[in-house]
C-alpha cells in the first residue's frame, strides 16, 4: 500500500501524538511511583511505564524510517486535547489513588494522635 504525501504526513502526526501520550504517561507514572507502597503495585506501575517507554522508542524508530527525526524532541502537551476515545484516564486514576491514600494516612495520623491524647 502506498501513501500519498498528505496521508504520510497525517500518519506521522498521529504517530507523533501517540508517542507523546505514551511518553507523558510513562514519565508521570515513574514520577509518582513512590506513592505506591507495596512491591506488587510498584512492580505493575514500573512495568507499565517500561512498556510505554518501549512503545515510545518503537514509534520513534518508525518515524525515523519515514524521514521524521523526533528523538530528543520534547513531548507536546496538545497531544492530550482529543482523548475522548480512551476508556480510562490513567492520570486521573493515579491522582485519585494518591488523594485517597493521603486522606487515609491523614485519618490514621489523627487516630494515633487521639489515642495518645487519651492515654
């Protein structure tokens, strides 16, 4: 199958957007890895991040083979503008997890403080 120049350009833009989304998500997960306490959780998050980074490199190699050099090119935030097709907002999911965990820790601290005051 041969592509016209505009189809090739459109495909490259879409591949670049996917690269940006995978890259941003991988960086976000690694940056928040310390919020996951258990080793199984950390292992899952780290593996997911590694797989996303592997996808980024594969996409970059494909783009290079198509003549678009994008290595070391920063990710573009506008790639996230039209993500209505995603079933899960991974960033929001991680934010909710961190917020719930923080809230739980704060409640535990308050309980400990109350126990100490009643002794």
